[in-house]
C-alpha cells in the first residue's frame, strides 16, 4: 500500500485491503465526534469512531462545559428568563461577527430548543435548574445557567433583550474542588448514549489521509495505530471532528499569528491535520484568524476596578463577558492591561465566591494617590490621572458614559489605590477552519459539497466569525456534530 | 471538451486540442505578471501573458507607484540616506507582522539592491534622484524617494535606524495634475521590456481552470475569451498573477470581514479566482485576514492635530505612516476617528504642498473651548478635555510620551478648536492569498510545491503578514513576480 504519511488524498484503487469498515467513520471522539456518532447511530448507521488518544473526551471533557443554547429552553424558563429565537439570532450575529455565517446561526438558533431536548431527553445530559449571577468565567458550584457572552452588558443590552444562554451540565461531585467539570458531564452521557446505540470506537488511531474514489467521493481514511497503517472504509461518509489548530505553530503563524505561543483551553492533539487533509481535496476555509481569547484574571476582581491599557486608557466595560476583555486586550491593546482598583473594592472582591481564585493576581503597585501610582507604573504624567478623573466624575452618579458599565459596578475609585499588572494575560484557541454547510457537509472552493465528507467542531468555522461567547464551541460542536452524523448516515 | 466554468482542475487527457501554447503562460498583466514575463523571457522562455481586461497594467498602473526597496540602493545613496540589509529586514519584520514569512523577507531584503538595478538597468524604470520629506501619501511632484512605512516615527525609530524605502518612478507629465502616475511609469517600461523580449500577450482572456496531468503537474489552463473557451498549454509552467480578492464579497466575508464594502486602490477584476483555482489543487493559504488600510485624510492636516477615537481618546502617533493610522482606526477603534485641530494648525496645513487636496475634509464642529467642543460632539463630559490636557501638558515641551510623536509635530492645541469627522474614512485591499516559496512556487498543504504552478503579487501572501508599508505590493509583486518567471522558465 502507498505510504499515507502524506496529507494528500489516496485513490481508493490503491487500497488493497480495508482493515475496518462502517457506514460512518468519525475521526475524533470529542463533543463533535460523539454527537455525530449518536446522531448517525440514531439514524440507523453502523458507526465507528477513531480517537487519537487512549480515551474519549477531547478538549470538551476538560472544558468548563458551557453549551450556548437559547430561544426559550426549559432551563431558561425554569430560571425565570424569557428568550426568543429572534433575540438569540440578533445577539449572535452582533457579538460573534463581523462576517458570521447567517444561515448557520439561523439554523442554530431555530434548532436550539430541540437541541436542548436532544441532549437532555435522548442523551441524558443533566442540567440543574439554577442560575449563577455573579461575575466569573464559570459557576463555582453546580448551577446550570449563566451569562456567557455579555448579553446583559454594553453594548448589546441597549438594543437586544438579554437572556443567559450558557447551559452547563450539572457536575456530580463539584462542591468546589471536584475533578469532573461540566465538560465531562456532557461527554460522559454522550459517549454512554453512543455506546448503548452500538457505536464502536478504536483508540490510539490517528487519521492521516482521506481516501477518494474515481468520482472524488470520500470513501474512507488511512490512519496510524501503534505505528502501523490501518485502513478504514466508510460506506456512507467520513466525519472530521478532530479539533482546532491551536497547537500547530506553523498554521498559527500563517493564519492567527497573535495566538502563537498562547494556546489555552485546548489540547496538544489540536494540530489542524483534519483541516489540511480536507484542504488537499480542495476544501474551502473560513475565518482562519478568529480565536477565543481568555483573559486570565478573576472577573470578581477586575469588575470592581477599571482596566487600562499600556498608556493608562480605559478600553472596555469591565462588566462584559471576559472573553471580550481578552480579545480587546490582545487584538486592540497590544496584549497590555493593568487593573486599577482601590483597597475597598479589592477587599470586597476577596469576600465574594468565585470559581477562579487562582486568577486573583496581587497588586504590583500600591499608592495613596493616582498621581503617585502612574509615576510608579512609569506611565506618562497625567495619563492615568485623567482616566481616573473622567471615570470618577461620572461614577459618582453611577454612570459610565465612556463604555456603559452598569451602575451596579460603577463606583468612584478611592484611596489607597493599586495597580495589578495583567500584561500578557491572554490565551485561547482557534475558531477558524473548514467551511461547512448548515448540514455539516465540507464545502469545496467551487461552493459544492465534497461528496462523502462531513465535519463539525473546531476543525470547522462554526457560529463564530470573530467574536466569541462561552458555550459556542460545545454548542456548535454538538449541534453541527449531530448534523454531520445525520448527513453522513443519509449519504450514499 | 468538458465545461471549465467550474473552478475544479481539469485532467489534461480531457483537453482534445490546445488553442495556444508557450513555455510559460502567465495569468494577469499587472506588475507581478509583467515582471514574471520579463524574467521568464530573459531566461530564454517563450512567454504568453493572458490579461482579462483590454490592456496591460492591472491595479499597478493606477497606483501611486511606490516600490519598497532598500539596503542601500543608488537612489537612497543619491538622496543622502544610509541603509543596510539588516536594518531593512529588522524594520519589515517589525512593521509588517506579526507572522511574517522570514525567509521571504530575508530574500527580499538581500536581493533589493539587485532588484533596483534590474528595474533601472534592464527594464528602464526611471527614478528621479530627489527626496520628498513632507507628510503625505505620495509625493505631489516627481520626486523619487519617500518614507512609506513609518520608519522614521515611533515606535520603530527608537530601535531601528530609519531610511526611506518608498521608490517611485519618475512621472513624465505630473507637475500636479498629470494623469500618468508612478504606477504607470513602472508598468510602461516593464511591458515595453517584455514586448522587446518577444513576450506575447492575449487580452480579454479570463483564466478559469487549471489543467493538470496524471502526475498532478500543472500543464496549462482553460480561459474564456469573448465568451468562448480557449485552451492554453504551458510547456514549463503557469504563473498566477491576477491580483487580490478585494472585490470578492464572499471571500471578504469569510476571511477579512472588516473590509467588506470598502475596497480601495484596487480594481474590480480582483475577484480571487486564481486563489480558488489553486486551492482546488490543494494549495495552501496564508494571512487571509490581512489588508492594506488607507486612511482618507490628508496627513498634512491630521499630523498637525490629534486623532481621537469615538470616545475622545488618542490612539496613535499622528506622524506615522498613514496606512498604520488606517489599520489602527479600522481594526482597533471601530473605524471611528475625529481630528482635533486648532485654527492656527488648520490654516498652516492649507499652506503646505500636498498630493491629496481632495482629502482635506472640513471641520464639522468649531468651538472656543474643548469643553464646548466635546459637548457638541456628544462625547462623555471631560473625555476629550482630559485627552487634550494630557497632550498639551507634554506638548508644551515638544514631547509626546503617550505615543512618541516627534517634537516637530507636537504643539499644544489652542483656541479656537475644531473637530473633523473622519468616521468610516478607511478602505483598501487584501494582502492574503496563496502560500508561495521564496522561489514563487505555489505550496501545497503538504508543504511541497505544486509542480508547474507559480504565483506572485496580491493573489499570494507576500512580505506583509498583518502590517503594511506603501510599496510592499509593487515591491513584492515585482520581486517575486520576477522569481516566478524565472522558476517557471526553469521548470520541466
């Protein structure tokens, strides 16, 4: 058999023997792969999942576990929130752009309540009917619902009725400190459901190369297992679900150079190979520069002060989604941020519950006056003073006309005052990848689907074009993973 | 013959008849195509250029004409400037990144003096030995050298010895108002040289589809001419040089959504088709989000005031390259800018020579005090006042510790004071495209060159990964176009 270490597709007539065979062959057993497996099996297909590591889970099992859903899910209703499909669409198009795939977001929002039921009723994913309203990346306990995109903050709350859409599966042993987070509690039931439906899995199998027939249809793939080449025939379709390219430095440098050296919430297996395997077939790409950017500081802390850039200027409302802070810091402010906070606010933050105590950095400078502080920080004379003066002038009335921070968090900064050095405190994962249809077909640059090839999750460009909301990845990974499985099962 | 309206490559065995034949077939007769044609012909190849419009020139012929060269060119020396290859490399890697192709920039800088000689001595491109030192996008007269990347401004001038590298061919009839700009005066000699070397050209020919043999080698292309399909065999190689995707809204939306609706310094033929034709063969891409972003305001005007964003905050040193102002405005400040300028500075600007009188916008608001001005502009109370106070405090000493504007341009803002509305005043063209080697081979996602396929100019990712300097496009288009022609001529 020809060597399949190359990324180039192999002609089917060069495959002398198929070692394994299934209707649907799925590469990757994270959230997209597991969702595809369940959906394909539910559609009656014989399904085989290939996982590169020794076990299922992928990055999803290690994630906080948010799934972005809305439009009036039972959990939203139980927690007392109203939401509509239209409001969800409006928010996602505004916050996740510019350049969002409108058809994909429409399908995602219109199908969101159904998706919730599928997760809960058909796959057994548990959600606790309680809302967590404190600032933070994730609920510290087992609450099921949180704002995860800045829906209730400026600039979106002025025009789009807000609803929390971050649904997190209930953690069975997390009363702070449990090891099994929301991501695990999503993946476990998905994998159990797949297994109960007869889905087979092979581990330590690394997809290398797609196999195409004379008509250009994908009919299988070649992988490596324990150093040996193994062939997998897909009678109906192949689903690619192997994650992002956050750990491929060459691709990062070519497409998302600001992310070089700062992968986070990601796993080393995210090497972009599936993207390149499909590119070798002429697959189109989208939004390769987009990235989730986490900001490594506890929101409980920084919401009580002001964030300034390397020149002492404010640049965002501190009460928005932390991922927006991360993007604004990395993309618009040279990855430089300082938190300016007074002693009272600092002390108050430390009495609040939070899931992220390890993100509570210590002040680097503490002074009696802002004038002294800016001098110690090495900022231009008057720069930070001007920022604080303007902020305090309006904060005295609970107003923030510069950025629209809510009155609840807008209080004048007093004395003593500290600065916390948050330069370089960002990291994340890539959001760009294969262009796919709303039915999760991989799209050729001609605009036509590549027959037999489907994809979902972070090896695709999903609902996020530039912006991000927590839950969008497990959200579109599960939603379009399901569609990938269904489409592959129906292909012929 | 099969229909070649599809972007998918055609197998050579389906081409019953070749209508035309040459050693090297070049798609596009702009700067990259013309440079490739000359170089291929100089190497002894029989060359045919296919141009989609009715004449040669492309976007290049309409451009200002800067070619970014340095490392000690005769023109730099004649104008009294010292430059080194190392300084040029350091600047380009700092200013055109992050994520620049180091090998490409190294080759470009090391070959720059030779490239100058090639343009002048072998192709007859004229440069006048005079330097234009006023702020502005382009010299208003026929001077040959200008700073075009912010080399002599913050932040670069602090660490990298500055030299002007924007070389503009001498305009024969431009004593202000001449129609033939520097770009034309580059293209005319290049095309004349090509013609003298026996290069043939076919016009109204639109490349549609690449033709590949059984080994995957590109052996020709199919095009449309007057509505008919025409086949072109390339005995040695095909060179793609058809420009950017600035006019392909679908690609813009997928890759560079902030540029949707604002193409500039570009032509409608820039539809990205060559990129997609190569993608269909598995060609890799790079930096698809990158763009040149012009700022449509006369630098003579705005250098004498301060630029503030939609919140009244300064965000850049106004004496840097205008393209950096454009990128900072569009990418980092929501495409919102206002120029704050006092009457004296405003009047002074209007006595200065400038190439861009049409970019001298009128004040929208004029007031006696900044306090009144910020109120009329609808800015938060105190925001603009704070900005001007900090600026004036240091400008009194000719200093700008916030952004490092040079003392020459740093004067306190007095009264009366005006604001000019510059929101939305950006536009430009895309810089991303096919990944190519330093020898202008189109690179497959496997990392190997695609046999028989070469590319240069704005359908490729050149020396710019994110940043830009005027002259980089005609610069890398001509430099790597030349290499494309040479490589294609040598291919077999």
